[in-house]
């Protein structure tokens, strides 16, 4: 059985790159606190007037009455623009576009389990050809042409095959997924692989694989070998 595992706050910040949004939120909240403090707080300011007596008087004024309040406002506006850009390019937003309900996910998983697995091989025979080309270079403001030697890869033969497991059989051993409907949002990662139930099946696989690549070694100087697993159906 396989059930969704809830991430901790630390895992969410580390894996999903939400730390930047959290930092921007804290900075914007700090700017709002400064703006609120400038609007509410009052301080004593000494005013000197030589034409009156006494020449020193105290006035209750705002600490930001000389235009200092615009500094946190401008800074908060810049942070908010950066916050909107970060939210627009967030991976979570793109993932929610392709969200499915739990029943559709269960159906898709069952279709993948019932699909026919194909273990394929691909052999690419190739060689290198020595070529030359004219390249313009600049030295001390003067242009001159020189010949450049390079090697180009030429694919001469491409063929493919797959593992014939008719005598071995196949069985899906994936764990059953449960409790998707108990969580509002669940991110699912799919992976696929294959294993052999006995040594006879493994030997049959290695024999077919080695025979395929050995048959393609004679076509050219080099051989690129590829292998993969696909689901058909």
C-alpha cells in the first residue's frame, strides 16, 4: 500500500522553492509595520524661533512628516512587484493547471498498470568525418580568414528491437495508491522500472540484449547503445 505523505514546513520550503516568497512576504509585512508606525506614532520635536519667547518650543509631530514615509512605500511597491513576478513563475501554479480529481488519477494509474511494458534497445552505428571550414577572426582591428578543422559525426545505420518475454511472462508489482481524497492537493511522481523474478528470465534478457548489439557492431566504426522501458496502451 502507498499513501500520500504530508510535507513538513522545512521540506516545503526546501523542495518547492517557497523560501523566496516567504522572505518577500516578511519584508512587505515589515514595510507595512513601518508605514503604520509612521501614521500612528508621535514624537517631541524641538522648534527654535528667535522671534518669540521662549525661543525653544516642543511640538508633537509624526516621525515621518518630512517625506520619510515615502521610502517604505516605494520599497514595499518594488517588493510587491517582485512578489507578483515570483508567483507568476512559480512551479506550483503551473502544476495546478493540470490538476485532476482523485477518481481520474486512480483510473490513470490502473491504465498504466494494465499497459503492456516494452523493453526496447536501439543501436546507432556512426563514424566521424574530418572537415574544414573558413573562419573569420579579428586581431588588432584587422580581419583575417583561417581554416578550422573539425570532426562531424555521421550516423550510418540505426536499428531497434525489444525484449521478447513471451516465454517468461510479465506481472505488475506496483503498490496500490490509497487516500488521495483525504488531501486537498497531492503531487504525484511516476517512475518505471523492471526486475526479473528468477535467474532464467535474467539470463534470457541478457542473451537477447547481447545478441542484438553484437549483430550491429559490424556496421561502422562506433556503436551507440540505448535502452529504455515504455508502456503501450
